[in-house]
C-alpha cells in the first residue's frame, strides 16, 4: 500500500467516524428536545418493569396498600372526584360498623331469588353515595349550569374547594392547598412526601391532564407513593381507560396543579380522620 493510499484511507475513516459521531449527537439532542417538548415521555406506567421497581424501592408508600385494596374506577367522566373520595373514605373506615350501603346498583330483578332478609349490597362508600352529602348536586357535577361570579355556566366535576367541601361534609379533616406562584416545588414535594410517609392520612391531587402530557382537562386522583431516586409520585388514576396508574415527576405534577380553573389554580388536599 502506497503512502498516498494510506493517507486517503486514513482521511476517509476519520471522516466516517466524525459523521457517525455527529449523527449520534444529533439523535441524542433530538431525543432530549423531544422529551422536553412532550411531558408524556417522562410518565412511567406503573405496570412496567420500571414502574414496579420504583414502588419496590420507594420509602414513602405507606398509603399504597390500603388505597390499592379499595380502588375502583370512575363510572363516568365527571366522577373522578367522588370516586377518589370513596377510595379514601373506604381506606380510612374499612372496618367501621356503620358504612353506607349503595343499593342503587341492584336491579329489581336481582332481588327476585334472594333469601328473605338477606342484604345483597356490600357496606362501603361508592362514587354514587358519597356525592349526596356535598353542596354541589349530582346534576351540577354532571353539567347543570350553576352561578359563578353572577354568571350561569356549566361547571362539571369539581374545583379544588368544591371537592374539599365534599370531603368535609363526610366529617373528614382536610387542608386544601392551592398551587399558585407563591408555592414552591420544594414546599409541595415536602408536603406530599410527608403525607405518604405517615399512616392514617391521604392526599388527593387536582391537576390538568393537558399540562402533564395527557389528553383531557381537569382531573382528580389519589397519590399512592413517592420514589426519591426518580423524584416521582405514583398517581393512582381513577380513569384507567384514559391514562392508568403512572409515576409522574414532581416537576410535571406541580406543573399540572399550577393551572387555572374557574376561579383559582388547582392543587392538592391532605386528608385525615377527625
């Protein structure tokens, strides 16, 4: 091989390596930019290997077993609030002797062959029976116009303080926190982690789906755990058909809560028994 041939070959190999390196660098930058533009890529499904690993190593997860045991999915798109309330109430009062019975789910024909005196309904809170104690009526939750700031508007579902009122109507002690610009991410993280690290209390978050990379508007669901290594919270989404349980980075969750609703920002509610 001549000296000239060796020189040409060396230049070719160097150029090829440089091209490959630039391609890899561009691909990496593209992926990073894509992740920044699409928050959904930072959400990790609970059912994935990584999702299970996060729960396994998480220290703040004392609420998870009780909430998972009492979990149910919302029956319609407006009932994320009542469903979350029912899950938490059942977790707090699972052994209470005076749990309500929801007979609305039984049809008349269901009773035709039941033994005399046998109660077919199961004693527990449901999304259909918790809603009755709140000031906001079932029809208003489902879209009947209500007066807000002297204007009649459709206000389906629950705003943060409306939902807090529903929880208080069930004799729960609550602390509603509006996530405005004065509330720092560090303060929010500390509040949520403290709750998830201690038994006997729970936390429900109110956020906007679009702001965290999901489809839809405002949403309410309980939190089940916090993984410090990934700095993410496990959202026990009560609408599995829409999103399912996901690990959501603190930054993403805060972004979703720091969104404006009808009269103020969304946020979270810390809940315990009286």
